[in-house]
C-alpha cells in the first residue's frame, strides 16, 4: 500500500512538472498572443481543465509558505520580475536607441498601461484598429513590452509597425532613469492614485502566483520600498514628471483625468501624436477605448497569458474594475501608510503630490485647480 501511494505521489509530481512546463512553453512570448482567438480559447480551456488538479497542490503549499515579495532580478539598482525579465533584457532596454516612429507607453504597473496602449493604437488607426484574427489578433502580438521581450509579448524585432505613420507602440514600466530618451521619439507616461495602484497590484499578483502571493501587509511593505518592481511609486512618478518638465516630447497623464474626461484625453493624445482626427474619428476612438468596450473584448487586451492561477481565480479578472475609487478597497491604516511613504519620498521633489492626490480617501483634485500647476504637455 505504501509503495502504491509512493508511485502515485511520484506520478503526480511528474504530471505537475510536465504540465507546468508545457503551459509555460505554449504561452511564452507571443506563442499565445499570436494565435487565432479560437486557438487561444482552446488553450485556456485546457489550462482550466488541468488547473483543477494542479491548483490544490499550491493551495496546500501556501498553508506553510507564501512569498513575502515577488522574485526579482536587479539591474542598476532597479528590480524586475524574475519570471518575465532578466539583466539581459534590462540591458537591451537601457541601451536601445529610440527611433522617430517609436511611441513609448510608460507607467508604474497597474496605472492604465493597456488602456493607453489601446487609445494610442486607435488614434493611429483613426478609430478603426483591428485586433480580430483578420487584424493584429492581440495587443501584445503587436506591442512589445520592451524590458521583458521575448518572454511576455511579441519579440521586439518582430513588432509590427502600425497606422499610417508606421509607428511602433512600445510598452515599458521602466523608471525614467533606465528608459532611453531621444527627442525623436514620443513618450506618454500615465500615473494613478498610489493607493489605487496598490489595490490593483494586489489583485494582479494573485492572478500571477495565486495562493502563494504575499498577504496584504507584506505587500504594502514591499510596495512602499525600492524593492517594488521597477521601483517605488513616488520614485517612478518623480522621475517621469521631471522628464516631462525637461522635454516637450513627453506627455504626462493622470488616470483619473482619463476617467473623468476620456474624449478630452483622446484629443490630447491625438494632438501630441500629431494626428488630425475628425470629430467622428475621435468619437470612435473614445468608444473603442472605453472600459465597457475593453472589458467586453478582454481577450484582445490581457497583458499576460493564462496560467494555472489566473484560470482558477474566476473572481479576479485582468479588467477588474477600472474605477476612480479603487483606493477605497484598502484599509484606512494601509492607505495612510502608503500616502505617508509617498509624501516622505517626494519631499523636496518636483511632483506636486498634494495637488493631485491630497489624501488617501478622497477623489483627486482636478480641472481648474490642477491647471495652475500643469504645463502644456501634462494632462
């Protein structure tokens, strides 16, 4: 009987290892994103089927062990996700020479990256961008995530040029200190309320590593440190704010401004990209960039391929909420800790935190009050 149980245990671990490796190879880079939609759905269904047998193992392991922070690589003092990036990919990004047709979409993670990618994509196509099987198939089949390629998107050298200007839409979470600058290229930076950013990160890490994700308190400590992926929120925002002050080819955007006035944000982006769109075209871009449209077509936008955990946690989705008030999902104590950290790190800095985000539990100041501190290239 003992021998039989041992054989079953060995067989189970062999099955677990084989399937995890199989799905990793099937979804690495653009192996998943470049597939037709029906094949992507079939692969997801296969992962869901096997997740029923694999997820319980990790749920059991989590009773004794959980991560305190995400495994990272470190390059020039900046961290990156171990499973998605490497020192080699960071070095490639740091040394890359931006071209005149490059449009960088830069953010700290979970601050509206994919949303801005879609806005830019639709602006470049005058509201007629095609992510169907007859078109580009998926956002990450056309837009390289530069510091992770070739692991998490189309490899950089295969990235398609899009729109009438043959532009390359490049995603990056790199801080300004590691993102190469050229006055020839265009850069759009998006930030979001730091507590909302944390709340969205918390959900996202559960999609990546499921029950092994750090608990909320551990994640808050990590979020409020320079060990956070791509650096802390205040360091990230300060670096890009200064770059926007120094260069007119950097557009600094607030997520909350986009939510409150999407047509105005689309017009700002179109003007920045020197795309003269008609009122009808603006309306079409706004429609295709709305949260409702993107949630309905979520299979074209999810920024990571499916895994055992994401296909098990049906209560958490990539397009989770998209609200202005995600920060309300965090406790008063946690919110205050995050805001105090940001205020301390931004003392003496250029980014006016108190103007945009005066405290942890109120909507950000906007419109006329913000206009007094914004430059022409800051939304």
